[in-house]
């Protein structure tokens, strides 16, 4: 259709129009609704809805609902309380629906069902289904203060209702405090700025200025050197490879399709590449080989070194059990796994962990908030402390992170598609995350006068009254001055936790000192439009910023987010002369280094802030120390690795201090390390300051004041005490004490070190597994399913109440569950919903604290398959505190045996027949451990090995399936009695 042609359709008396994918609907003042063709606008059908007039109608799916007025003889028109509903499939009316208000407006709100909102002019609002009966309980009232409603509409997202009254007011209704008005919002598209004024000036004095930048007019008709012949500029598509002559010779044609046998002249699904014969010279970076599992041959080399590339976990049939993490990390520090949603911040979590005061602060912090990032960081740092090189995962921290409204508002919560496709701008994202986490930790630790322990334990000594350690550590008191051209100056003071780099306009390649750029970025001076109270209007204002004190940790966001900033960094790394490096440093290591490894900073009364670079080994003089000068050492650089193949990733270079090496390795020294998720590798100090912006872009820098740790109390006082195991209220409204499945511990029953505790956990699935089928038919797991703990049970392992549960918590979750795994977990829909659940429902944090207390106490956990349980719960348990029956009854290079088969074989118990019960599983594991102790002590290791051989022979005969109880095939259990015959019931 030509867009220049205008159609005119005369439809007399049309008051309302609607459109669907089938018809164009016109509502007439005569009470009729006509259906017209979308292309020709010819009338196809017509409904005579009301005898008087039509006030409103709406269309959704196959339903059309209308309200209006009916004629009442001499009395004129009256509002009809019957809504006319039409089925657009059969083009006829269905049963009219009676409502309890005088309808003037109506709209479909198809959020979950085809619900109708009917509005009267006096402000009454009723919700009902178009095919059901109206209910008086569904009537609400809009408080219009005596005004009449004149308009009504629903947002496109169906989350907000708006009413306009005759007084000029708009009333907005919604079901949540934060409303998304549009389903797919886009940023406002503004006009492009004028590019003429932004063209760079040409420096005639510069000898290397190319003359080709000068636009020259064409003064002759002669051809130019840049005019290429037509044969070279004609696009030519890539030709398809020639078909093998043997295929053409043997091909038989049926219709237009040719069939030929495979001549086997080349491998299946492979094409030879000539690029394999080309060997490119590469730099001297240490190359990390691929994982031993699924090692790939790369057809070519490219710019990003292997240790900087995005690392991925290759899953096998056994999941992670046979993945060699030690291949990527030969240190005793713990990496972080990257497969969790929003795990792009792994590098910044490591940065915070290796700042000693922050580590002590969050591990001493404990509060009552369910989703507290400081608490979750403390739990995660405790796991990193316990790990001896094994990777950890920040699943609980990231789960709490996703619930923070400010994180979502700042765009820090990434969708799975953005992470997988590499659409996220990771450099800008990690700088926003850095600003957010410092502000969030400052706020959460400032909310308490001292980080108080959970349920009233003693307060920590790290925080004094009303003062946040984050504020003392990162905070810098800033004085912002605004000077109007009228002469009035306004001064405001504030606290800032980090600074952002601002770069000068670079018209030609010119060398700048990093210290000078940093000084101008901290003491920023800029001109902008601002409100002046004296002039009573917006005026050009000069805004300056000065600092009153130096922070202990100087945090810098590099803001290399555009091509202009990247070109500035590239020019500086090529022009700068490297300082702070010894003479034995190789020339290759000195490339691309612009930032100094040490800075000298001082605030003088006469000249203000002074910043200068400091050479390696250089110390402050006595006069400089007397003036208050300080030395800041570079300890962290975070980089955005730009890799077109993988979508890019974030890495951190961290200077790990002496105390961390002392705890992990028993040695006292400092060393720079590269942290790339679970890949950790020592590097040279020069490499930490190298930035080749072609692939390695700076994002965040941390400078710390030399010997700053001496100002802080670096002692961890575990805030988790025995009160976490005492009785607590359930979140479920229907849960009663009479239905409790456990008996909480008494004060006299508190566990001691080496006590036995039976444990079992059940899980639900939040995200399904992503896998692909290879050409040979095998399955390759790309991303494992994301599990969440749904139930945790702990039973007493000794004493008079042995086998009686003291923890049986169902974990409430705010995330959507895609599969409850009822057959394997026993969890049913509704069990985790506080509104309808009859279980003892708690938060994950509450139950996590109970398990942490048991771990810190030193109890020994007995269970079946505890490794996976602790992994999903996100707990790090020392190996000496875990007794796993799956390994007790296991022979090398043989299959693992299920708990059900072991219980049948050794205990003559038939468990898990229909579904799983964590109390039953935990008790059974305890009994199996008792049986193992009995067999080991009575017959020794040789006799126990014979028992295991008989177990595996029996399992192979039965195909590892437990026989039915009613079957009379003689396949009974070899054992007829349990280790302890009865367990106290509830």
C-alpha cells in the first residue's frame, strides 16, 4: 500500500474505536458496535448492543464486552446494569452479565485471566470475570471527594489503573509499590548533537600531521588516485566450493533432488582450513592449557591470552566431580564459580575479601534482615577462609543481591540472555556495582550503632557508636562549592566513597601524568547550569570540589566507557615513560604501563591537594611526614577483557597481603595474583598495571594507604551463638505446634564437638538444565540446573532422644520454582508459600545460621550424598566433620549405591517407596553409620571388604533395584534386624 494515499471512511456517530488482529471495532452513539475489515474498512458484522446509547466497550481475545444505556419510554435513558458479552468466534451474544454498579467504563485486565474492570461515574469499581457471576466482595471505591469520573484507562503492562475526575485530578491504582507501566520500555531517543562543533582542530606546527585530513575542493576533471576501478569495488559473493566430481558422476536425480553415495573423501561435518598452516608470532604470556576434559584444538591464535579468557566449567555425567579445578588454580586461595546468574561480580567479591578490614567487618556483622548483603558477604568470606584451593560459589549472596530494589533500579540485575550473549557492557556495569556495594555496605553497617549479633549477642568492637567502618575506610569528606556569576557562593559538605576519573579533551597526542589527572578528577572544577536563590533562576555556575581528608582506601572508577576515553588511555600507554619499575624489568613488561604503583598524596593549607607518583623503594622524608603526606600503594586493578568469541569477562589483579599467605600457606610475603573466576595464577607486578585497551580495558583501581591496617581491630568474634537453635516462630500462617515434626534442642542438649548429627536436605529447581546433543548422539551440559534448598532436617545422633529431629525447616523462597521434584523431594506446591503452607516455614538465612553454628561447634554430620547438599546450601564444611555413607559403602572404581538399596540390604528397611522424606533419610543414614562401625570393629577391614563384595554381587543380580515386599521370589534382605530396632516417634 502506498503510504502517500489517504483513505477516508465515513462512519456516522462513532464514539469509541478499538482494534484487534482480526477487526477494527467502531462503537456508535446509537448503541451498536460494528466490525470492519482491517484493510478495506468495510463492515463485516454488527451487534445491536443497547437500545439507548453505548458508553464503553472493550475487546480481548474472542470476547467483546460492552456497557451502555437503555431506553425507558418517557423516562428517557437509564444506565443498564447488564453487560452485553459477545463471542467473536460464533458472532453471537452469550449470557449477559449483571453487575452491582452503574457501568460507565470497562476494560479487560488480562494479567492472569480475562478479568473485567467495570467503573461507575460515582467512583465505584468492580472486578469480575466476563463468563462468571459478579461478587459484591470485588467492589472497590475511588475516593474522588465528590467529583465525577470522566475517564478511565489501564496501562499496557496491566499493572496500573488510572482514573480522571471532573476536578482535574488523576487517581493511580496499582497492586505493587513499584509499577512497570510499559511491557518493553525503551530509552527516549534524543536528537544527535551537532558534529560540526566537535571536529578536532588541526595543529599545523606538528610535523606528523597528515595532509589528507584537509578537505580539498576538486579543481579539475582528472581522475583521482583514490578512484578505484569498477572491477575492484564491485561486491562479489563468496563462491561455494566445487562439488566433488565423484559425487556428480554417481548422482541419481529424482525430481529436482539429487542422491549420491558418500565418497568418503573427507571427514564428516568437517571442512579443511588452510589457516592451520599459518603460524603467527605471539607475545610471551604464559599460556594456560585447556581443561584435561574435552580439550579443544584451536584453529588459530588471537589477541587475548588464555589465562585472561572467560573460563567455563565442562560438565560430564558425574557433574563437577571429575572436573579438574586444580588445573586452573594451584594456590590455596579459593576461586568462585561463574555459572550462577549475575556472577559477573565475582572479581569484585575477591577484591573486598582481600581488604583485611572489610573481611573482618562483615564476618563480625550479623543482623535480623533476611536479605542483608553484609551478612551474606560474611558467610561467603567464612567459606573462602575454610577453603584450601577448592572453588566456592556466591549463590546465597547473589540471591540476596537480586532482591535489593536499588540493584534492580540501577540495572545491575542481568537477564540470562544478556549474560550468555555478551550484550552487557561489563566495564560500565562493574563500576556501577562497585559504587553500589560500597554504599550498601555503608548503609547496612551504619543502621546499627555497632554490628549487633543475631538475637541479642554481644556487639562487635569493629564499629563504634553511629560510625560505619566502611565510612572510615573508604569515606572522604568532600566540600562542594557552587559560585554563581552574581557572586553568591553555596558550600555543601558530603561523604563520598569513591572517585571517578575525568579526562581532558585531547586534540593531539600529548603526554599527561596520571597523578595530575587524578588530582583534577578528585578536585573537580566544572561549569554547569544550576539554580541560584539570589538570581531566582538557572544561571551558569562554577562548581568546585575539594577534600578535607584522605581516605584509607582510595577507590577509583576509571570510566573508560567510550571510544574517546579508550583512545586517551591508548595514547598515554604508548607515550608514557614508566616509573616505579626496577632496571631488571624486561622491556616487554614495561609496555602499556601508565598508572604508577605508588602515589604520594598530601593536603596542604596553601596549595590544597597534592598528588605525585612515587618510585619503587622511595620513602617519605621527615618533613613530608610532618606535613601529613601519605603513601598510597596500588593493590587492586579490575579489567574488562574484550573478547569477541566469548562476549568478554571481568578479571581482577590483587596484591595479596602477608596475613592471607600466613593463614593459607604459612609463609610471610606479598604477591600479585590474577583472579579470573576459578582461575587463580601469580603474576608480575608490572602486568597488574598493564592495559592494552585493544582487549584489556581498565575499570576499577584501589590504592591503599601504607600500613593502614594498624588503625583497625582485626579480630573476628563469631556473632553466631546457641540462641539460633532455640524455638522460633514459623512464617506459615496455618502451621500449629500440634503439627510440628521436630522437637527443638533444650539448653542442656546443645551439641558439643564430635557429636553426631544426621542431616538430609531436599531441593527444588529454579532453572532447568541447558544441554545440547553432539553429532555422535552424546549429551553435553552447557549450564546445569539451578537448585534451591527447600527443606533441611537434622536429627539427634546420640542420647536418649537419638533419631529425633531437632531441625525440620521448610525454606521460603521468593523466586519462581519451575519444578518441585515431588517424587524425589517430597515437596509439594504450596509447602513453601507462607500463606497456605502448614509446614514449619523459615528463611534460608535462619536455617543457614543453625547449620553454621553446628559447623563452628565441630559436630560431625552423617548423611548420604552430603557433598551435593552442602554445595546447594552453599556451605563449606571441613572434611573431618563429614561422614558420608555413600563413600562408607563404596568400592574403588565401582558405582555409588543408593540410600534405599543400602537400607534394604543392611537394615531390612523399605524407604523411599513413593516419595522421599528427609527425616526418614537422615535417620537411615545414622543407622547405616552405626552398622558400618559395627561391621568394621567386629570383623576388621578384611571382613568388611568381603561384605562390600557381597553387596555389589547382590546389587548386580537385582539390577540395583529393591524387590517388592509382596513378591515371593526369595529375594529377601540378607539382614533381618536394624542396628537399633526402634526410633522414638513424635
